[in-house]
């Protein structure tokens, strides 16, 4: 199964189709809305202490006019929110923006940008089917297989003399 997010008109504003593992602070004007982690309430936080390299997601996107879909993840300590120009308590951020129509399932990837060397306590996702502050009605995003990618660590190098390679005809002998 995949997730389908759609922007809809509420009163005179357009609410972006939103998915988060935090809490939504919806307000008017929409530019003042955000999603956030509440560290004291387990239903609004996701403990997380890893250090991933990147964020990937499979996406199809059908924007109206010049809408943009967003998939953002932050690693943070204490309580934090997206969007936050001061990046209070942020440790790292990865953000995928999709500014064009994508008819076929396409994998998008974004590296985590580490802002400091602190150890994260939580991860927060903010996923929108449109520009969070200026969404267009009826833009639709399908989302599947969100994944955190890690650089392989702990692989030991072997001295060169351990490997003996020889080629015999079309075969490689190790």
C-alpha cells in the first residue's frame, strides 16, 4: 500500500495534505502553522538516536499550477518543529522537494545535513502534498517506501597480500 495525500480547501485557505509522526499546529494564516515533537508525550514523539546518511522515498506527484511537494525529516533533541527558521534543537535535516509532475513511481533521495555533533533523541517527519504555506487545491502526492540510508561502518580493511587474483581464459580465479 502507499499513502495518498491531497490538498483541500478549508474555508478560504488551502490545507496541504499532511503526514507527520509529530503533532500538527494548524493556525491562520497557514504560514504560521507547523508540525512538532512533544518530548513529554509519547504519542507525539519518535525516539531516535541513529545517524543516517540520507532519506529516500518513492513518489508520484500531480501538482496543480506551480505547487511543490515536500518530504522533510529532522533529527533533534528535546522539542522541535518544522518549519523553524532558528532550527532550535535541530541536529540534522534532510529535505526532498518535488517541483514538477511525476507520473511514474520515482525514487527521490536527499542527504542529511548535520548541523552539529550532538546525539539526536528524536526524529520528526513533515510530509506535504503541496507547498506548506501556499498549497494549491487538489494537488495529490502518492508516497511509498520512506527509508533512512546508512553508510556501512565497521568493515575491516584486509592487507593486500590476503588476496591473490589470477585470470585464466575468461574466468577470474580468486
